[in-house]
């Protein structure tokens, strides 16, 4: 047989690569050989996947569980923020009430300290015991002035030692009856100092919101709230 015929037989009997028709194993002959155009490949889509490895596409978006958890966290955060806002609003309102109560107490204390309590030019005691400080403007008569009060005037409405104010701090009147429109109740106490009963007075002024007022029936031992004010001062006799 001629040498050219041997080569043709070699190529015709060369082993094919696994899974492919029309392509011969070039390792057997040492040269590449392309399949003829008439041959069809049996290669199927997906036959080159690596065994044991998943080729599923990752799911897009969030799952139902993730959505529920996120919604719960958001709702909890919103509730917490709402509670903080409510607490802050209440604290601001309480501070505002307390500030106004302090101002009203200072006004009454200055009014009481401005009353006559001293000695006349001859050295005799001079005391204002008639000025009515429960009205505006104050009246030179019809009141108690700096007369010593009973021990419970800070806790019970006592004529001459109490007045009532509206939300702007304007005096509405005095006496045991609370007038309409009262926002603050202001009481004061005048006591002689035990160690110097004729020369020194202890003045106390208590201002409370009418809505939180515990009197009558309140007692000195009850704790005060942050929206009320209590001021204490001492007044001694001086030569006028």
C-alpha cells in the first residue's frame, strides 16, 4: 500500500474526543483537524456545567421575613421618638409653669418687704398692719399688712394672705373663694422669729398652679412639684 494511503487510513481511524462528533483527537496525529461542514455536533446547552455546583440566579429584592423585621424595627423606632417628643414637650411646659410661678412669688415677696416695718424718728416700733396686698393696686386699708398670720396660711386660703392670678399673672382678687379664670394660687405667711419676736419677721410666699393645688387640706409636709415656687425671706426692723 502506498504511503499516502496509509496516512488517509490513519486519519480515518483516529479516535474521536468524547462527546463530540466530527472532531478527532489531534493528540494521536500531532496536528489539528477540523470537522467537515456536513457533520453535526451533539453538544447540548448546559453540558459544560461543573457537576455539584448550583447555577441558580440569586433572588432579587427582599424576602417577606426581611420586610416584616424591617417594618417592626421602624415601628419601634417611631414609637420611641414619639415618646421622647411627648416627654420633651411636657418637660418644657413644666419648666415654663415653674418659671412663671417663681416670678409671681418674687413679686409678692418684694411687695411684702416694701411695707413699713421699722422704727419712727422717736425710736418707737412702726408696723404696717393694714395694707391690702391682695388687690392691684394695693390698698392702704382693708388688709393685713405685716400682721403675723396663722401657721397654716401657706396651705389653706386665708383672707388677707392669699390672692389669685390668671395665666398672664394678673391679680383677680383675694379671699377664700377662687374666682373664675384662676391659673395660679398665691399664698403667703408672716411669722415672728422666735428668737426676736418684736424685731424680725419670717416671710414665706408659695405659688402653685390652680390645677395642681392641693389646698384646702394640704399640709406643710407634702412634697412640692416642679411647677410651683416657694420663697423665704427675713425682714428686720430698721429706722425709717
